[in-house]
C-alpha cells in the first residue's frame, strides 16, 4: 500500500503484526557503559547472586546484560500488550494551529489503559518473571501512583500478591489512585510508615515528613527480603525497566518510519528515567551508532533537579540505605523534595544509563517550575482534548517552548514528546492551580549542598 506522506493522519497506529517482538537494550550500543551497581558493604560490583536476593532471577539477568541489543518478549507478555498496544502516535495539529508555529508536533500517548500510564509496559514483564519463578508476591513503591496501579493490575492478572508503599503526600492527595490499587487486590501503605524498621527510623530522623520515593523504596525492599516468596520490583531507574519501556520508542520509530517522518527534537519528562529512556532508546541507538542525530531533551521539575543541579556520583537509591549504590546524577539520598505536584518526578537520582548518556553530552536537560508546567498543560488540554498527567506536563511545556522558537526563526522543525499518561487522578493538583494557590518551591544551593555532603565515600 502506498502512503501519501503529505496526508499524515491525526493518529498513527501500527498493526498487531507490526508490534515489537523484542525489547531494545541501548547499553549494547554504548561504547562507555553505565557504571555497575556496588555492594555498599564491600564497595565491589554487585553479583547476580547478591541481586537475586532482592530481584527476580531473570530480571537480574536483564539488569546486568550490557551486550545483547535485542531481547525476545515472551509470548504471554506480547499477548498482554495487545490489550492496550499499539498506543497512538498523535500529530498535534490543533496545538500547532493554536501556537501559530511552523513546527510539526507529535506525541506518543501512553494513557490508553486503566493504569493511565506507560508503567504497565514494565509491570506486566516484572510480574510475569516473578510468576515464572514460582514466587508468591511482589513488593514495590509508588510516587504519584501510576506504577503501583500498573503493578496491581499485572499482579491481579497473574494471581500474585502485591504490596505497595505509596509516598505519603501522594497517598493523601490521590485517594482514588489508592482505591484503584486496592480494587485490583493490592495492599497500600503510606510511606514512611510504622510497619517496617526502616520506616520507623526515617520517621524518627525526619518527623512529620511527607515522604519520598527514596523512603518508599527502602520500606518495599525490607518487606521483600524479610518475607519468603517475595521479591522487590521497581518502576523506574533500573536498566531492566528502561529495557521493557523501549516498546514505546520502538513503536514510535516504526510509526514515524512508516510515514517518512524524522524528529529533530525528542523530549521526555524525567524522574527516574523510565518513560524518557523508553521513548528515546531506538533514536539514541542510531545516534550512538552514528546513523542519525537528534536533539534529545530531558525535562525535570525545578523542585527536584537531579540532572541540572545534581552531582554525578555513587549514591544510595533509597533514603534508608538498604539498596545497592548506583552511579547517577543525584541530589543525595537524604534529599526530601517539597510536597508539590510534580507527581512521580520526585526521585533524588536518575537512571544510571541515562546519567551516563547525559554525562557524555548525548542529551541535554532542563528544569521547569510547576506553575509554568500547569499553564502549558491547561493550554494543551483545551485544544488537544486530553487531560495530561502532571509528569507529562513537563515535556509538554518544553515542547511548546521549542515550537514557539520556530515561530521566531521560521524553522519547520519536527518535535516529538512523550505523553506518559492521563491526569484524572491528579485533580487536587489541578484544583490548586485553578485556585491560584499553587506555588513554586526551588531548593536552595545550601539545601542541596547539605544533602550532597552525605554522599557515600566510594573509592
């Protein structure tokens, strides 16, 4: 079938036959690999045996694999993906018209499932491998709630028990997200809590804290390692998660190639790195292999600016210091971000893989304030008909900024961004913006320096 490339539809879908059958491992094309996870006790690289005490065996294999470019997606996971994949690649014609820009704007929309986000792509994979290992259940943390919702769905589908530690501020601000998890059979605990040793320690050290992903990770890991038949699973940051999320970028690139479209600028919001890494992986692969070049922009909240103001160093992935050390851009594991509405973008660090790519200058980063994010989100929602998650709003903000630059220069750039999910469980945040009570908190240099000062000493 011949395709008229001058008549690109609003929504581009792949057929079932065109869906990815393999995940793409961007590390295989990196000449300088991400630094290994370290055992905090010995300072030596973590072995597979050590990691298997916390994570599922097959997931550990994926975590440590730096050489295999493509990894087969098990048929049962492919079948599950077909419930909500392919997701649409949307040409934002209405937004382009509203802005009056010569730029062409596309977004990959990952909100067409009950979890409301891209997180289901990795949740089903991790639950599948836990089931294959014969485990009873899994434990995890969740920030804004998308990951916890996705994992509860995947666990229910496969008959696994699911325990979720939800960042306390989100637990209180997003009761309906919590109830979706419970509807799918998960237990949900606000973190930090009194139910774990590390939770009690954090509460004693930071009384009245609203929590962080670092706190919730510590509790979920302790729960997993102290209960037989359970393993811990993580919704972002880890190499295995970026691997599973590569279906986003693989679908996007296949849809663009189908119509002869090449993006000039690729933009994603960045918290731990799952959706950003998933979207950019195949494009970054081309860049690493010298086959093409792209401007890639990671967008993070100014309230938790890991890339733009963090330090590239080994640090704990959690506040309770029970996890391995990862080399990443970090604000320090004891950094507790303000209880704002950046949603899940509140992790103190960033994916080791993305950190290494950023350190090599292969991508750039920008930090934006939340009121400007919600201003952009409101404008987007009014013309594109989707209420975005606050996380996605960070990418929308910078995509609009880039499109406005094209008005000034007259360039007809093609801009691609990731719309990670919907914001229907984020109405508390939308309410504060609409009421004019939303504020922008940016940590001071002194606050960041105090947290960075506590980084572990690694030789």
